[in-house]
């Protein structure tokens, strides 16, 4: 596998990891916002 | 949710294009591909510091603590993106100049910028009263931003630097990139800007929740 392709795959994995982390955080914050509105 | 999925696909396409297209600068070789990430990250850092500057002025004008919180969030994200720009720049420096750090004017100016905004957070954590902290850090953020254009755009162009100065615009202030590279670069700029907006909103919401929790 060429080094370019390896670098692309590693960068994509990092990006998807960052995205999933932010998405999970976003959902948690939305849930907390809902709970604090009901409280 | 829709725009988040769009951002995921958008940035994935940018990453794929950045590695599949020919290198942006043939003399620098494949290492120059970092240009697609390093420049947008640095751009977002400047945008974040600009926002911090604007929110600080608005705080001093209105004395609404919400503006101070926004200024603090912007500065924090600005600092994060400056660190990312420094790391990506160091990787580029290692592959082209042989060492991660050379005290080049560009590296020195970004190091000073890190110190300036690091001091902003030291100042914030040193003052207990919310109003006093907001007033002092707003005045500091305004003064700090005055240094940003000087350190980011002027210093590296005035002194002899190893850093490429004509990657985005040439000496005649014109873009000289082939269309495919220009499109990928602009798409990366847009993608990183939206990522910043998302992170900014997320941190704002977390701060509001934390403040509500404290009140309870």
C-alpha cells in the first residue's frame, strides 16, 4: 500500500473519531438540556 | 442532524482529495499536502481570536456576562486551533527542513501567540469576581488581538523565513493554484469553519448547563 493511501486512511480514522466524539457529546448535551427544562 | 452528516461527508471528501490529488507544490513534494489542513486550521484560529475580540468589545459596551463567556469560548477554541497549526507546521518542518522546530520567524511568532493567549487564561483563572474577571480579560483580549495580524501576517513576511509565503496568494496578491487544488483548499476552509461553529455552539451550551447547575 502506498504511503499516501496509508496517510489518507489514518487521517480519515482520526476525523471520523473526532466527529463521533463531538456527535456523542452533542447528544449528551441535548439530553441534559431536555432534562433541565423538565426539572 | 442533516448538516452534521453533510460535514462528515464533506470533510471526508476533502481528506480523500488532499491525498489523491497531485501535491500542491511539486518542489516540496508530498509533505506539501499538509497545506490542505495547516492553512485552514490557522485560519480558524485567527477567526476565533477575531470573534473573541468582537465579543470582548461587546462585553465592555453592554456589561452582559454572556459576551464574556462567548469571548472566553472563542479564545479557548482559538488556542486549540493554534496548537493544531503548530503541530501540523512542525510535522511539515521536520519533513522539509529536517527538524521539528527551527525558531523560524513564523514559528517564533506562533509561539508568542500561544504565550499571549495562554496568559489570557492565566488571567481569567487568577481573578475570582465574575465582573472583574470579565472586565480585565475583555480588555486583555482586545489588546491581545492587536498583536494577531502583526504576528500572523506581518512578521513572517518582513523577516527572512523558511516558511513558504506564496502558498495561498503570490506577491501580486493573486491565487495561482490549479482549479482542483483551489477547490479542495476552499472546501477545507469551509469545512473547518463549520467544525469551529459546531464546537463553539457545543461549548456554549455546556457552559450554560454548567452555570445552571451551579445556580441549583
